[in-house]
């Protein structure tokens, strides 16, 4: 037995001189029998980092802190060191906490990977009239094109726009590559304390996300980057800080003071956006934000929806990775951000996933006889589904409660569980009761557990209580509202009646709710094609009275009440 002296003593042993020249390999097994092999080295990196390097990024949505199940893989052969423990196959391990100890085989379930094409929010409604006065000067046939960008915590969308006509030429969307630093703004703010991580997050959004999306949008539109005259960008306050490389840490410490909040003009060179023909001096307009946790995406949404011009009171609810709410009543604007967390995007849920092809988007349960009615995005068969997204969880809460399967506290009703649920649908894993949705495609059964329900109730309680606090601040009731604008990609698949039934939209009627899509992107587009709207957004954001829910009277009591299902 000979040791490769370039490796640590006792690790990655090889037989003979011929074998010493061959690096150890990792065999990757995918769903439906696909296999790939990649080389590995004893360099101390986590399995998640090794996989990402070779083009297999995982859902490291907690910032590789081992706090979620997003990057779980199945170790089918070999051994790994997991937080100081030696784990041998077969075992389910968190890739972010594991380091391989030699040749190995792992199975990557579809739900743990992020290379799937996301269902990004590329559609929207614009509820205000606007003129054609482009933000940037243009020359037809030359510099006559612009880009509008929505930088979401989870996904990013780029539109290419003809400045001569105002027409949208093409769209391109993808996951925000910052996901590997965490799936929410808090984890990314925390990561930003390290200057190297801050620089890496800026590269992730600019070089790894926006740059290829812009190239794709140009290709789809048949226009060269040389024709781009400028761009407009919207996003939450943290995302815009990371875009320009500004230290985000004050956003994580009271009194949560942003480095900048007004609209800001930067250049492509300032942020490192480098596309051949684009030019370093290309102007990019960042839309104005309202507060640390009410960003430019919400300013854009309030304006683009037209709610500020409604005669009757109206409400904008953006349920995304974070939850933001703005109320318009009597010409006044009140706003708050809820600490709902990203549960409605699947984070922290055992089989949760973001809305993407292969995700269960509809999940209705019935008794007498017991049945599950499901739909999967992309018309994928249920047996090949790779997770459950937020809209399906809302369906489940509403219909399971209606059928008596769930108690108000979100527990499975014992009598119905014992007497009416077929054994094939009942599961108990580590003392946790769950309803089996389908046998998985090699990744274990898709299921909804009581623990999942508890996390969903916490998220919906924060949003429901936040809405009620704003209504009370303005001394109005839910029935007094003329319109509830439901913004963000989550709303595109949501059954509004079910959202009302579980108290996510408490006290509203279905006819009050209007799904308006990606209003952040709509606002960026408006700023491009009508320069006067930018000044109106700047004025609008200064009118919003921000309500700090942790200081608001009655919020905690309402939150506790909303932890129950109606």
C-alpha cells in the first residue's frame, strides 16, 4: 500500500503507482437511473462545495449552516465525516456539513438541486397609465434598447425593452446565485460581515446571474449589447446593497439604517457588469426604497398596481421570500414587513421546494372516500414530482381543515387519522405523523407532516397579524377595502379562496383580491419607458408611514391568535 504524499496522512489511500496518479472519484446518481462521475480532492471542502464546483449546486438555502434540509443527499457507498462524526453508507447526510473520506457514491434527489428551471415571475399587470418618455436618450437603430431587472432574493428577471416603441422584446429569468449564501436576507446580511463574502455575493448577482441573463435576453431579442442605452433595477433593500457592494450589516442591527435608500444612479463598471459591447459607463438606475425591509420592489409595486390612485382603501400584499404589506387609506400610506420567513417558498419544510417544473402546485384532500387531487408544474406525473411548493401547502391546510383532518392547532385529528385515513397514506417518521402524497422518485416519500403544518402556521400568522395591525392603524376593516393586490410569484399559483380560508388573507372576500404578478418588474419597466414615474416613486416612498410590528400594540396577541386555523 502506497500513500499519495500530496494528501493528508491516512486519507485517500491508493494501490500501486498507477493508481496513485488517478484522483479519487465521486459517483453521482440522479433520478431515473442517470449517473455522472466527478473527481474529488482532499482539500477540506464540503460535499456541497465540491458538487457546486462541478456544476451540481444544491439548495444550501441556510448559508451552509446545517439549519435546513435543503442540501440533503443519500450516501450510497463510502464514508463521510459529518460534523466530526464518521458516517458510513447508506445514510442521508447534509452535503454542507459533510466531507468525503475517499471514493463514494451519492444520490442527488431532484428536490435538493437548484439547476431546475425556476418558475420566475415574468408576468405582471400595470394598473396606471403612463407616457412614452424614456429614461435614457436613444438613437433608433443604435443605442435604442434598455434593460429592466427585478432582483429578488430567490429569482432574478431581466426584460429587454425597445426605447423607441416601449415594447418588451424579450425576457430571461433564473435563480439568484446568491442562494448558496442563504435563502433569506438575514442570512445574507450576516454573511456580508465578511468582506470576502460580500464581494463574492456581489459577483454572484452581477457576474453569475444578471450577466448571463442579459446575454440570453439579447440573444432572444436579436439585439447586440452595443444597442443598450441603460437600465432600471428594482429589488429589496438588501439585494440592492449587495448589488453595489455596499456593507449590508446595518440592516441587521437596530435601528436598521440602510447605507442608501433613495433612488441611486450607478454605472455598469461600478458594479462589475461586463458584457462585450455594453460599456463600463452604461447608466443603471436603482429604484427608491421605503425602509430597510420595505424595498424598492415594494415602492415599484405600490406605484405599478395603481393602488395610490384608488378611491377606496386598498392593500398590497407581497408574499415572497419575505412578507411586505402596504395599506392605502384616505390618501395615507402605511407599510410593514413581516418576519414570516420563506416557508411559503418551501424553505424548512421536509419536502418543500420553490415553484418550479416538477413541483406539486395543487394539493387538495378529501374524505369519504379519501382522495388527493394534485397538479404538478409542467404536467409532470405525480410519481416524478420533486417537491411541494407553497401554493400546494396552502391548499392542503385549507382542505384538510375543511374535512376535519386537521384540528385548529394544526394537528391531525386522532379519530379521523385512525379510522378514515387509509394505511397507505399514513406515515410516522421519528415520531412525526405525516400524510404520504406520493412515493418519491428515489428521494423518499413526498409527505406533509405536523411539523410542516406548524411552520406554515407561523408564517401565515405573521402575515395575517401584520395585515390586521395595518387595518387597525387606519381604523378600517377588511370589508372596507375595495381591492387587495396580491403581488409576487407566489400568488400566481395560489388558490385565493384557500388563502382566505386559512387566515393568510384574513377577513377578505375572494372578489376583493386581484393577482397582479411581479409588480417589482413592472415598476422597473415603468421607470424605463416614462421617466416621470421615477420622480413619482421617489415622492411616494417618502409618504409611507412604516409600522414596526414588534413595537405595535396588539401584534403579539394577534400573532398568537393566527397560529390557529379558522
